[in-house]
């Protein structure tokens, strides 16, 4: 009798050990997967943002660097000129701080690249197709009226690619929609207009210096010029910009070590507890089956 009791006891221990070993292995794998996941979260950073009032916007003497790189496929560099003016009518292009160069591109094209320093007020800068005059669009328009009836002669082809347009330095999370954007423009005398809403922005990383810059949104359209309107303005690509009186703050953040440690303890403790409950339930179920058999 004692021998039979011993055999039954060993059989129960072996059965429970097999179930327990299986649960232990599964629990260990689950713990490792969750720990790796938590470690990835702990070592990665997340960029969050919120809006505040831009208290610096009233300082109109503060300058903003506009960086531009654009290629015009069908305009020679002799026919391209870049002008800048503020909404107050102040001439702002051509100062010593400005650095814009024109480089021939492809067969007959021109690449415009560089930066402008502007005051923190609304304005526009534009790449115009030469000056109005004997060789300008007025003669083209008049020629179209005299020789083409109501149909105007075609103007310069201002199709282009904007490789980038930045209002300040780049940083993670910044919104610059004019990047590698190509526009095929009709051969009419007119203006391709970008209307840009510039939002002052600040990026605060976990480590390193704070970056003060700007993000922006755009709307765009092509405006065809008639004879009268072309006397006061030039065909070309125009960038009209204005600053919003708000600031978007981008801030990097990640969980602290205390949060990481708390989550790790919660994962280990929770899974061990659940595994123990499951092991106990499985053992009781096995005992009940033995009694019935």
C-alpha cells in the first residue's frame, strides 16, 4: 500500500511538473517579448507639440532666413530675376546678407539657389521673367491683340520644380510642403502664385540646443494676366507669405527610468501571478479528472 501511494504521488508530481514547465516557458517568452517592447519604448523619443502665443512676433526687426532652391526648365538665367518686398513696400532684396545664385541647368534652364534675410512681417518674393519693356510681355500681349484677334500670344514657360523652400532651419517634425514639387504651367502670360501661411515654431530636443524656426502651409494658383494688369506686374512665380501670431512648440520626450522600472515590475509580477493561477487551475482540473476515472 505504501508503495502504491508513493507511485501515485510521483505520478501527480510529474503531471503537474509537465504542465508547470509548459506554463513557465510560455510565461518566460511572453515576459521577454514585453520587456523588449518596453525597452524600445524607453529608448525611443516622441515629438509632441502644442500652440502658444508668439510673444516675439511684435519684434519686426527680427530676421527670418528664407532658403530657396528652384529650377526653371525653360528660362535662361538672363531672363530670371529675383525680387523681394514687404507688405509695407520696403525694398529688402540685395542686402549684403542675401546670397542667391543663378546657375544654368540643362538645355536652356536655370537653377536659383540661396537664401534671403527678411523681417518678421508679411511680404513676397518672386522669380520674374525679365523686366517689362521692349522685349517683355507687353509686346507679346500687344502682338497677340493686333495679330491674333482676341487670342493672346503665349508667354514664357515658367514650369518649375521647387526643390525646397524653408523659413528657417529644418528640425524633426517641421512641415515644409514645398519640397521636390513640380508644376507644369500653361504657356500663357501670367503668374504662378504660392500663398504661404508661416507659423513660428520652436523645437526643444531632449539634448542639444533649442531650434527657433518656422513651419508653413500653402495654397497655390495660376493667374493669367491681361494687357492692363501686365503693365503693373510681371509674369513669374510669386511667393506671398504672412506670419501667424502663434507659435508651435515641438518637444521631444520619452519615459523616465522610474516609469520604465515600474512597468517592468508590473509586467514580471503580473505574468508570474497569472501563470501561478493558471498552473493551479490546471492542476485542480487534472485532479478532478483522476478522481472521476
